[in-house]
């Protein structure tokens, strides 16, 4: 009888605990992402004021639950997954036009984020190791409609080659389609 009473009380308490812990996890993730977006936008505004080639590196610990980071115009948009299939966005607006070489990696953990003034916009990108090559998307201004090859120099991605005509970037090189 006592065991039955304990089980009757324990099951609802366990369900409530699971529910509130997932909600608090979502609230912590949202709070961290708010702080991250404020830090990135603050750095973007700062390097924009100082002018071309000014660069700041931020050490950021990306939380779990982050689905994507997009940069459109003056906005940086973080998409996060909540409980179930709930998706929400946190958007911050910068005083300077923002750009990136494409998708910013969203795996959880500590990453160096480079915020660099290009003069007419501010580049936001994950810091890389020297000599690395990768493909950039057409979303980055100057990369061309078919993408481009990016090369890592001084911890930041720079355009090495723009893919033109019937070429596209694959495996860090321009190839004929």
C-alpha cells in the first residue's frame, strides 16, 4: 500500500521535474544567445567605427540547442530549438552592415569569432587555422554568384578565387559544372 502511494506521488513529480528542467534549459540557452548576440553586435559596431582592417577576436561558448546563425544586412539572426519542435529566433541589429562567408558553424562549444571591418561592411566569421581552404557562398558580397574559394590567413577567411561562368566551388576549389 505504501509503495503504491509512493509511486502515485513519484510519477507526477518526475513528469513535472522533466518539464521544468527542459523549460529552464531553454531559458538558459536563450539567455546565453542573447548575451552572445549583444557581444557580437557590440564588437561589430566598434570595428566599424575604427575603420577598414580593424579586427577583434571574441572567444564565445556556443550553447546546445542552437540551430543556425544567419546574417542579413544589419541583422544577425540566431535560430534556436526549444522543447519539442518549437523554433524561435533571436535577432539583433547592428549599426554597420554585416557579412559572412556563409554559414557560421553552430556546434556547441568554445569558438573564436573574428569580427573584422572591411570598410563598407563588417565580416563575422569563425576563426580558422592558417593555410586552410574552404568554399564561400554567394551570400558573401564579392564571392560571386557561383561561390568562391576562401583561404585562411592571419586567422580570418579571405577570398582567394571567385568562381565565374560555368564554375562553382567544390572541395575548396573552383570546378567546371
